[in-house]
C-alpha cells in the first residue's frame, strides 16, 4: 500500500470523526440554549470540553450571560498558537456592554492536553476580574480544558 492510498483511506475517517464532533457540539449547544439558565455546571463543562479540548491551537471563548444566567451569546474572542492565546480584557468588556451581559464564563483550551493553568493564565484572569468589577460585571469562572480534563480557575485566582 503506498502513501497516497493510505492518506485517501484516512480522509474518510477524519471526515466522519469531524462530523461526529460537530454533531456532539450542536447537541450540547442546543441543550445549553434550551435551558432557562445555566444552572448545571456539568452541562457547561461538557459543552466546553466537546468544543475545545482537542483543538490544535489555543482559543479563548466567552459565554455571555444575562442577570438570570441565561446564555446571551457564545463567542470565540481570541485564537492563538499551540501554546498561547491572548486575553484582551478591554475587548471582552466592550462586547459585554454591547450585549448587555451581566456575567461571563471565560474558557480556553490547552492543546497540550494538560489543563493546569500557567502564571499567565492566572494573571490574565485576575486582570479581567478586576476590570469587570469596575463595571459591575460578574466573572463566574475561567475554565481551562484539555484532552486530559478541565480545571476551574476559581481555585487558582482571586474572584471576589
């Protein structure tokens, strides 16, 4: 079997896996959107893991919430490299004001698979939380997902 026929055999498998991932993502997103509010953390985590855990580059996603913790919008606000993605508090807060969001859940992935936060992750979260307080915006959590699991930064950074 030559390399060309091998790659042709892998393409259908990749296509099927991609379709399966997309179907899971749509199903999970619909469950989140169907809820009156995001009261079940497990649904949020499941959605974020499906959406982000195996991405090849870091991506920062924000779930914008209203005063009853209903999802207003789910947006990717930054894409980076294999080992970093910038978090721009000014842009996130500006978008929050446009959407009339009162709370946020921040998430990003670690392509390495290990969700352990770096010092940069912790510092960026602390800067965002501090800036959000100035406009009465609540940051519920910053979740890091990877293929090896997920971590809530509430245990690592000062949120109050």
